[in-house]
């Protein structure tokens, strides 16, 4: 089946968007924002805060895979900025498996759910970029600043509700990522 459902899944409340879709609040957008204070908060973003949101994104990808009974996703359009994973901050949240995955990830490789979870973290932490695809059943695209786009052959209504309950916002939205 072709992809019929497309969503933008983010931590950003659509209630804070302008009429033309621009997000109006200043919020953290990167792992490098840990220890900084942002609009609406009196305390800095902690590693715990960051990981809680990151976990929600990773769980969203795996939940859609589960809904569609997909076991692997293929890496497409791979971009690595470093030969080896270089970590300057927060070394404690990078597992050995994550470091190894960075080294062996290549264009066209199919990754299982555990590997996809680690790869999504590397993408969200801005170490690597790619699109993830399962033929015409599903895709995952990441934009800048914690924007994630998922396409699916099925509606997955219960899954989307669980994603919303995790604190993320799900909007009908086509991915702006060029797949040519």
C-alpha cells in the first residue's frame, strides 16, 4: 500500500504558531541547549528534561513501526559530518552500541528497532542525518530543531493517541524533506 497518512510530530504546541505556521515561542532545539533557560521556564533545561523528550521521539518512531508490523527501516540519504563519533559534552548518555552504530551505518543498510532507536538519538543529537524508509509502508524524516515527519500506509489512530499522551503534538502535515 502507498503512504496515505503524513504527520509532523514535534514537542511544539501548535497553539503557539502564527497564522502562517511560524512557531512563536523560544524553546530549546538542540542537545547543546542543555543548561540554558528558555521562555516559560525559570530553570535551565537538564539532561533529564532533554532525555525525556528525546525518548518520546524515539518511542513515536517505534510505535508507528509496531502499528505497521515493520521490523526494519532502510537508511537513505545518509550524511555523516565526522569519520568517527566525536562527543564533547554529555559523554555519559552515549552507549558503546551507539558509538558502534555510528561507525557502521551506511547508505542502504537496514536497521532493526533497537538500532533505529539509537540512530534516531544520533540524528536528534545532530551527529548524523538520514531518512528512514520501509518501501511504501512508512518513512521517517527529521528536519531542523526537533521537527520529525512520519508517513504511514495506515492511520494508526491508537498509536497517534499514545504519542500525544507522551507529550508530543501530532499534526497532519506532509514532509518537506526532498526525497529525490
